C-alpha cells in the first residue's frame, strides 16, 4: 500500500489531476484500487465519487488485490463488492479490472460473447459502454474480449472527443 508523506494535500492532488485532464489531448483513464476496510465504506466511496467527478476521466478502472500483497492486512475485495461499488459510481463509466473476473469471460461463454462483439463491430464502431449496453453484459466482460481482439490485431481503436471506439480490422 502506498504510504504518502503526511504533508501531501489530497485536494491539491485532485485539482491537479482535474487540470491535467482538461489540458491533456488524449483519453484520461483513472484506476481506483479498492482495499476492504480502508476505502470501501460509504463515506470513502462518496468522497471517491466526488473526486472522480471532479477529475472527469473518460473511464474509471475499479481494481482490487488479485495476488499476494505486500501487507498481510490487505485482502482482495470480492467480485460482488466490486460490482456494488461500480453500481454506486454509476453513471460514471466504470469497468472492473480483476484477473478473477476477467477470467470468467474467457471460457466457452467467452466465445459466444466474442462472436456477439465481432458481429456488432462489423456493423459499426462502438465504445465499451455501447457494447455492454447492446449485449447486456458487464463492461469488464466486454473489456476482456476487446483486449483479446486488439492484442490479436483483429480489432483496433480510434479516439474521438476523448471517447474510445473499437472497430474490426479488415
């Protein structure tokens, strides 16, 4: 876990990230690492959501521990808890990034999901959010398949107005 110097000012850091996001020409993504008992209480989540809204990233990646941690007191958040937090952050564009959860999208059901995504992208470029809504599956499942398609050079991306669109490569 990060143990920042006590003199750091969180408000200034958030303001700096927000200013950077307004000036940055690319797509700003923000990762939020959830540690049960540290930053997953209602009070902490309200503060996180307020900070995320101020920073205004195009995507929020929600993550938790998925390997042995440096501190024994740090345990992973459950898949259910990450989904609850993602729902709490709505309507922010949140995707859950977790090896445990992404693995669920790579089995036999993943082949059906990939076929549905490919069929949609052949018709028109789409964002992760578009695909999630059209197919009716969580963003993290769609993201896992899109990552595979991009890595295998079957799909590509194009950023328009800080939104990332996926498209099939002919």
